[in-house]
């Protein structure tokens, strides 16, 4: 009996030891894991900074899933394959939700990537464009409207005022008879050598080593610019996941993240929204 009692005592002690280990692991694993879809630049870098420096203290763990295009991150979010995405600006988000009936919400603007017009043909400015010049432009509606607004702001053409999301088919005037070559946003930098000018999204400009303040012959105004990038999530997701995503939303607006953006992009390639 004494031997049996001692065996039970040892087993009990072992169980307590295992229980203690389990308790410690539970404490270490209190962070809620979220999967966030992101464009490679600058979104992934910003998330990696948070992942390494701020996430643990906030009680979250971030897994980053990289996307090269503007379509799949919202498809994945709708299918609940990811818990949030960080790649799009507000007008694009609004267009996607409207046309595809996504059940999404978004946070406040995090940063702006100025849209720029680039050339490899040696034009000093847009006034030097010849008659019938070719323009590389993205084919998604919200960004195409943004590109046309940039050309209109430069005085190169005018867009019909009564069109909510204007495209290249909604021009009021086109004095230089510009010709447009449409492409998916990631591909626009690739056609730059073949066109007179190309209007390129800020993140894809960065991926192709183009700095708006140095390389663009015209850039959009940054004051009161509606094209700020935001964190988006599916409001039909698990409540615990949404809570964790909203913690990430808070971190994206922290002073530390703002400082990281300003120090990483000192030439205004990426501008904190606030």
C-alpha cells in the first residue's frame, strides 16, 4: 500500500507540474492571432513594424499574407480566409462594397501614397506632351477616376461633372487627343517604356523604385486628399477576431507608427494621414 500511495503521490505531483506548464503556456498564448492581407509596399512593412514592436503588448499576434493585386484581398476577406486587409483607399473600398455587396467596415485613414505621372520619354512637364500622346492608366474604376482627376487638375483634359465614377469614356474635353492604354494596376509601371506617360499608384511606384517627389513630372495634392489607405475587416467575422483587428487599428494610428512611416519614407513617398 505504501508503494501504491507513493506512486499516486508522484503522479499527482507530475500532474501539478504539467498543470503549471499548461498555465504558463496559456498565459503566453493569450494573444489573439489575426491574419491580415497586405500589399508588399508599404503596407506589409508597416504591419511588420507593428508585429515586431507593438503587437505583443496589445495582446495580438499578426500573420501577414501578401497580395500583389487589388482584387484578391477583398475576396479573401469576404470568404473569411483572412481577418482584415490593409491595401486599399476609401474610394476603392466604397466602390468594392457597393458593387460586390461586401459586408465590410473600415477604420480611419492611416496614410496616403501620392499618385504620380511618370515618363521615360524625357518630357519636362505635361504641356510638352504631343498630340495623340499615349497614357498608361489602371483599369479599375476608382483608381481610373483618380488618374483622370489628376490629369484634369493639371489642365490636360476635363471630365464630365455628372458622372460619379468617371472612366476614360466620360471625358468632356480632350484637347491633346490623348490615347489610353489600360492595364491592371500592378502592370502599369511595366508599360511605362511603351507609353508617353503612365499614371501609377504610389505603392506600385515604390515597388518599381519610383519616388513621386523625385521621379514624377506631376503629383496629386495631398491636402484633404480622400485617397487615404485604411484597414478593413468583415463585420460578420468572429467577435474576438474583430476585437483584435480593432486593436491593430489603434496601433496603426499610434505615434510610433507615424514616426516609423516618416523615417522610412522621408521623401514623402508615404505620408501619415494624421
